């Protein structure tokens, strides 16, 4: 049976298998490096992290989106206008028009132009403006928050297992998860907002969950063989990831708010990546550690 | 099975007590709520003259006064109320019944003849939960002092802004200070159901009002120099003498309102006009220099001073200015709004520090409502997805039902907590609740698996202890992720971080231990 073969590989070739997560991690670093070389920034920052404005329109208008974008770019060549359609379950919900404009007068000009073009009431528009210095500081601070959170998590994990190698394995799994998720997120072309960074912070919690479960079951329990304990942990861990991934997936599909949608996209990618990082990388490292410990005893 | 023993377990009692408290805090109105809630009462309006107070922002949504009927006609939603009021005629009495009593109001009309009783109302709430801006519609402005300011100056600025918004007729406002990780100060202003045009100037203007003759200042805005600002129809409005005129691209109108100067300011005016010459112009006699009005160093208007005022200490002064629009109606509206704004800054004086708008979000109320409905449906679907996965794994209602109940109790207690401390539930906070419930399910699965797989361990206490070890580890790492967010980015993600922290803490300390007791009870047989 194919499954048995797979199981055999998983149980015996675990050292070779750890190449997979490390290869993914290396590819992620390359993606981020290329992104940095091309754009001068290692991620796609949205206006809430670099400054600018976004006008959200949820009413329908006769003009086609492409035509509106064309007209806007012609009228405001300096605004770097971009247009995004919002949709959920294939339904068109409206558009968001993002631009580099931050001054009130500039945005008024933009809004009035859109009103002229579409004939809609501007009081129904959602408008978000953020100054570039504030956007820059938001970015720096949420990024700092991410690093502090990561360090705090590391402290908790060390305190919990009081042993360097297994703790490092847990921290490495969380780190790989975040880096790989960022690289995949970059590939989607979506611009990261503050909500997205908050999602990365959540990901730390979600990703470490299963690693703690695995390490506790394997290191602190005595019943059964190591492999049996790993499978036991896997059964629980996959149920955990299964509920979260399906809930996040459903939300991703149906949600209309961009804020919530971005949180869900980051979590969805992150939870899938975490499966590899926990059940191949972390399992591999833990078994490697136990094997060496056995040898030392002898 | 000994059900009595289950319900006497202190963990279960704790959970049930918290659930009860949440119910009391939220007070869900299952059968709807009658009337419309008064959001604000405008100063000097028919309503405030009849003795109806402007509701404090601290009141819980359900304890705000509600209008039940107008002239004996029941009102059940905001549209109905506005329809009835629009049908009223000027200068008659109208009986307003609220849940606190009955008031008799004399209707007043504005310049265009439409009746405004001075109430802003909204559909009556169905619970004590406060909806955040992105769900209700409104604006959120982040202001930053242009130059570094002391804490005292900031507090004074916040108080002054609150007063400005109140004088302007808005009560549903939040004005608070915020600090970010690098120690910079911000002021956050949140106002529900207004458009940005109405309030932008009020917030970003320092509001330094000056009246000058030549280069000498006669008086400033604020209570020291100006003791009274007229805002009733007799001594304010569109200037009947100057009226509206056609200009290049539309119409322009002039407003006027009278103010009363303090004796010191009047004395200054007398001293400054004493040495001016009298000149004749268009058949009238005026002084050689004008009284020029400035707002934040920009000229608002220039007034000729009648010759008879030379050297006299008059306390009564007329202020004027103008507005414009494409049609006459638009011009009048614009003029009256400008007048209201100018009156507001003259009453409240200038801000101690100059502010700039660094972030501004506007959410239209229709968009907010759409988001709220959508997020509720998504929440339900996500819950359903979770239940399906759990059922596929365990295939017994003995586990699925307690899990569902544990999840729902966590949501209920977090919402109860939010209602109690008066949090505004915005999209980020709802995302926080979803995260908390998500980690909650993970923990419930750990607890269940530790108890059903721990066959080798005969001691149930040990099994639960094993499970709680993993649960606490997961809790502490999630907590580690959320704590830095409390301060980052001027606290704009604070709502999200707080709800998540509250949610996971309630889960770990209350709901999940109770779930462990129930699972032990049901599976021990």
C-alpha cells in the first residue's frame, strides 16, 4: 500500500525529510531577497504602513472600473492611483481606489472627480487617509512589536522545556513559519496593512500551539514508543489545525471586510506552512535530539 | 450519572456565574426594543429648552433616554421619527413622550422653514454592546501636536476639543490621548454618524480668533473677552441686509451673529477707535480703519465701523462672514455651517497646541451595517465548519455538544466583559474574538485527547493536569504575541489585542477548566 510506504519513509528517513522544510525556508529567503532588490522593501506595504489614501465605494456605477482608473490616472498623473475590486463569493462588492495623496485638498479633488465621473453621493464613500510619517512609524512599531512578541515567546518556551535543543526547535519552527508565510504572501501581490501584521502576531500563537503539544507529548510522557507518541500528538495536532484551517478558509471565502480578509489570508497560509514546519521539521529535530541523547547515555 | 455533583463542582459554578453576569451586562432585548434612542440634544434647541438633557457618553446604550411617541403617535425607528418631525409646522406645541416622562416642546424653524426639535436619534439598541466606528459609520481622526506638548497642554486640548464638539451639537464622541512605542503623543477622536466635512475644521483648526483694528488686537475668541455668543434666530443667521448675491461661479451669502464683549475688551475697542478719522462713504459715516476678523491668522471678514462708535465702549458687536455654493440653497447651507463653526470656536476659544490630522478614516453607515451582518454570518459559518471537523473526528455528541457550549460561553463572557467596560466592538475586536475562540477550540481538543487517550494513566486528575500543561503553554505564547500590540501604532490595534487577551484569558481560566470537568464526567462511565 502506498500509505504504508509513506509511513515507512516518514519514520525512517526523517533526517533526509528535514531537507524539505529547510529548502522551503531557503526559497522563502530568496523570494524576500528578490523582492527587496526589486522594490527596495522586503514586503508589499499598503497605505496604512507607508502613507496615502484609500477611497472605498460600494455602490454600483455605470462606468467600467478600467475606464475609471484610466481617467483617474490621466487627471492625476502624480497620484499613483491603483484600483482594486472587492468581492466575496464571486459577488462584486465595489472598489477601493488607493493613491499616494495625503493632503486634504488633493483628496477632495480626487473625490470630487470620482463623484463627477460616477454620479454617486460622496457621503457614502469610505475614506481612509494616513500621513506618510505616521505610516512609516506604524510600520516600524508593528514590526518592533513582532520582534518583541517573538522574543517573549522564546522566553516562555525556554521556561517551559528548560532544555536548549527542543526549545530551539520550537522557536525555529515558528520562525520558519513566519518567514515562509511572508514570502508566499508577497507572491500573492496583496499589500500588507497593519491588520496583516497583527495576523502575523497571531500566527506566532497558532504555530507554537502544535509545537508545544508535540514537544510535551514526546519529551515529558513515558508511555509508548517515541513514534507512537508522535502519532498520538499528530492526531490531536491535525484535528486542531483542521478546525482552524476550515474555519479560516470559510471566513476567507465569505468575508467582505478587507481588514478581516487580510487577517484570514495570512492565517490560512501560515497554518498550512505550519503543518510542514511542525510535523517534518520539528519532529525531525526532536528525534535527532533524542537519538543523540540515547547515544550519550551509552 | 450524578448530575447534581457535576453542577456543584466549583469550576462549573464559576462558569455559570460568569455567564449570568454577562447576561446582566449585555441585557439582550430578545423581543426588540420600543422607541428611538436620543443620541444628542442640541443646545438652545426646542428640546433642550424643554429640559431634556444631552445624554452623557458614559451611559450604557440601553440606559439612554428613549422617545416613545410624538403627539401620541408611536415611533419605532429613526426614519419614522424624522418623518413625523418633518411634517410639523413652526411655532406650535408638540408633546414628546419618553421612557422618563412627557415633555411639551415649542417647535422652532430654521431659516429654510423646516422644523428641527434638536434631537439626533437612532433606532433603539437591542443590547448594551457598543458598536465600533467601522460597524456603525462615522469618522476616526488621529491628531498629532505639531510641536511637542506637555501633558497638561494635551489634557487641556482634549477637554477643549470635547467642548467644541459638544457645543457643535455632537455628544456621541470619544476624545482620548494615545501614546505610541516611541513615546509620541496623539489624540484620537471618534465620532459616530457624522460626515467628515462637518467636523474636519473643528478638529484641525487651532481656532485662534482675533479681531483687529489696524495692527492692534481688540479681542480674542474665548470666554475671557467674549461673554456671550448669540445663536438663536433673532440675532444670528443669514444677514437680511446683505443677503445672497450672484458671484462668478454660483451664489455667495453673508451670515451675522451678535456677541457681547467683556468690559475690558470694550474698553480696548474704545481706546483704539478714539483717534481714528471719520470718513464718508456711500452716504454713511464710517471710521477710517476697519475691524478685521481673523481665524488662525486668515482673514474671515472685514467690517466697517460706524462713526457713532468712535471712542465708545460698546459691548455689543456684530460678527459676520460668508459662504458660497452653486445654487442659492447650497450657498445658504454652506454659510450657516460656517457660521456654526465660527460660533463654536469663539465660544470655546483656541486650543493650547496646534494639531495636524495624521490619519483619517471615514466609514459610511450603510457600509458599516453591511460589514456587521456579513461578519455575523461568517462567524456562524466558521463555527459550523469547526463543528463538522470535530464531529468527523470524534463522532459522538458527548464530546461535540460540550465543545460547542464551551465555545459559545467563551464568546458570551467576552461580550459581557466588553459591555461591562464599555468597549466599542469594531471589526478588529471581532477578529480578536474569533482568534480567541479559535485557540479555544485547539485547547478543547487537547483536553479531550489527553483524557480519552490517557488510558494508561488511571488517575483522572493527572490526565487533566497533563492537558492543562499544554493549554497553559499555548496560552502564554499567544499572550506573548499580543502584549506588544497594546502599545504599537498609537494604540490603534489595542482593541484587537485587548479582546484577544481577554478572550484567551477567560477561556483558559474559566471556560476550558469547566469543559474538562464536563468531559471527565461524561466519559468516565
